[in-house]
C-alpha cells in the first residue's frame, strides 16, 4: 500500500507539471490559455493528490502492512471471506438487460424506459428471493 501512495503522488506531481507545461505551450502557441486541457490536467492532479492522501491516511490508520505488501506472504493470507455468490443465477443477466432496455429507451423512445424499469423490478425481486423457491430453497 505504501507503493500505491507513492505512485499516486508521482501521478499528481506529473499531472501538475504537465498542466504547467501545457499552459505555457498554449500561451506561446496561441497567445492565450487553452482552458479545457489546462483545467483537465489540473483536475487530474487534484484527484490524484486526493486519492494519494486518502490511501496514505488509510495506511496510517491500519497500523501495519497488508499481506499484499509483504514479500513473505502467501496467496491465502489476503483472501478474506467476501460472501456467498450464486454462480448458477440468471438474475444478473436480466438486471443488465433491464439497464440496456432503459438506456436504449433514452436513445430511441421514451416509452422503453418504463419497460426497462419494470424488468429491473422483476430482476431485483427475483435475485433477492431466488433462495426462497425452487431447487435452491433454504
């Protein structure tokens, strides 16, 4: 994690430096500041600095190094229990289809958006209650 903090700070410094070079180059080339690129590079630097600061604070708060940072760690050391998943479930595909229908409805015709929303509701209810009916009921 210490390496991540360093990489994000390097990216922030790089973005600020390139932003300054871009601004000077824009002034020399066109006689004025090209605002879109300048603002984008400055914001890239600000966001990188924000991520670096946050990761640095998390590193300091955890009082130790993660298994990923230790050279003597095994793969199993950083493998926590993250929950129960249904590899046989079709409901995530239905949920993705509902999002696709809604987005296509925004582009093609607004009448498809409620259809996508109804498919979304069916997919969420089906996904939540898939363990209450059928072969995998508990």
